[in-house]
C-alpha cells in the first residue's frame, strides 16, 4: 500500500486505535509501521505499535518499540506503564517497578485509569501487595469507580484480608449494583467460606450471561438444587446449563455433578485458595500518610456509601444512624439490629449488637464498614 502523505501522525494514531479496539492487531501494526516511516519521531505511533505487539504477546518486539518511544520522550506516562508491563512479562521485576515508581514521581497518581492499568499488570504477575497500592491510588483518585473498588477487594482477598475484601467488593456494588463481576467474585468468596445462603443471595441477582467462567455457574446450579430441591431437568436450570455449555464447551449435566461430588471435601465444602483466581477481568498497602493526631478513644470509619465518620464508638454509631434518613426517629439499638440482620444475610457473618464497639468491629469483619483508625 502506498503511503498516504495527506495523513498526519495523529490520523495514523487515531485509525490504529480504532483497529486495536476492534482486535485487529495485525492491521493496526501495518498502519503504524507505515506511519512511523513518515513520522519516525512521533512518540504516539511507537507507543501504539508497542501496545499492539503486547496484545499479540510479542514481548520482545513490544519492548523494542517501547524503548524507541522512551528514547524520544523519557517521561511519557503511557510508555512507562507499557514498558513496565513488558518488563514484568520478561521477568525483569526491578526495572518494571522502577518504571512504575517513575510514573508516580511524575505526578500521575491522580490518573485513575493509569493506576488501574499498572495495578492490573502487577496483579497478573502475582505482585499483589504492589498491585493493591496502585488500586488504592485509583480509588483515591476516583472514589466512585466500581472497578477500582473491586480491584482493591480482589487484592485484599489474595492477601488473606477477608474483611477488607468483603468491604471493597460490597463498596463496588454500592456504587454500581449492576457490576456483576464484583458480585460473582463476592458470591464465590462467600461460597468458599461456607456461607452458602449469602452466596446464593448474590448469585441469585445475576443472570447466566453475566458469567464467563464455569465455576460460578456450577455453584449457582448446585445451590439452587440444594436450597430449592430442584431436579436436574427443572426449567429454571436450563438457561444455566446452556450457559455452562457456552463457557466450557458441551457439558453433560451428569458429568458435572460427578465432578462436583469428587471435588467435595468431607465437611461438604470445596475450599481451594486458587479457585477465585479464575474470576475477574484482571485477571501494597498505601504508603504511610500524614494524619492529624486524634484523641484517645477516637476512631475513624468509612461506610459502603463512601462516607467517613470520626468519634468514639458510641458517637460513630449515632452518626451512622443519623446519616440514614429513615432511621431518624429510631433508637440506635433498632438501627444496629436491622444493619446486623442485613449484613448477616449478605455476608453470612453474625454481627454482635451487645454494644457499639462490638457492633462496629463486627460490621468491619462483615465488610459493612471499614475501620480506618
């Protein structure tokens, strides 16, 4: 194809992006190669080539293109992020982390999409604590982003912080109740904790098309059959068996039942720490921050709505109640009872209502609130 000299470098970049978004990586590369012949110093074209190579898993070529872009602009944030991701794929973790630190030093901590990109790259390579740090930067930059909140939850779960995982996954659903990825992950996490009724509470709010992995579908079928005593050929289960076939190939329901029985432990559970790694499109804690000194007995909590309260345990409970208009005329004890009931239904965790401290600490364990301090 003869180069079209009427196209600017921006035109090449825009057209290549369209092809990339359509999954036509080879066509995007051909166009970008043409563009770089005309505009060899156009950073965006080299970056685009690098990401297309990365999508094709041509890591050596991707690295070469990212390094060409860095030679033209050493502080280009998208280049640094992609270069770090490629370095992780190639096993050079030290240089990768250096690239990500450079992004932070350049002041891009407020770019929540960039923070998510870096966090996902770290998460995929098993650097969970570092991933959590970038996910939390994303939450700080965009508090109402359900994906960012869910990603913190995934990282908490992988780091064995169940209360943190429950809180952040439920926070994602508070922001967007239709965010099915978070709901499915939460349901499977509850299932692995043997909180079957709470798991069913969430799975029941999904539809077969929300699922892209067979584990969650099969668990829905199993729980539906167990809790509602449904036979294998019940009409309610047919769409779920159909989706199971779409996701994993043609599946014989009897074979699936036998496989589930074989995977069941003596106590009736199927606990496997690696199971939830199947979920999510993804597939460190924040650095210490300056905090104002607080008096002894004063605590800070965050609720699922994103509001924060500060005070003694008694004051916190009163503030939580007053923030809910429908509870304005009720007692704090009535408020505790209702929140404990709802929390138990959704998480399976029994929240004590004996006193404000026990209630708030129990709520944190159930992921209803988060104790910041």
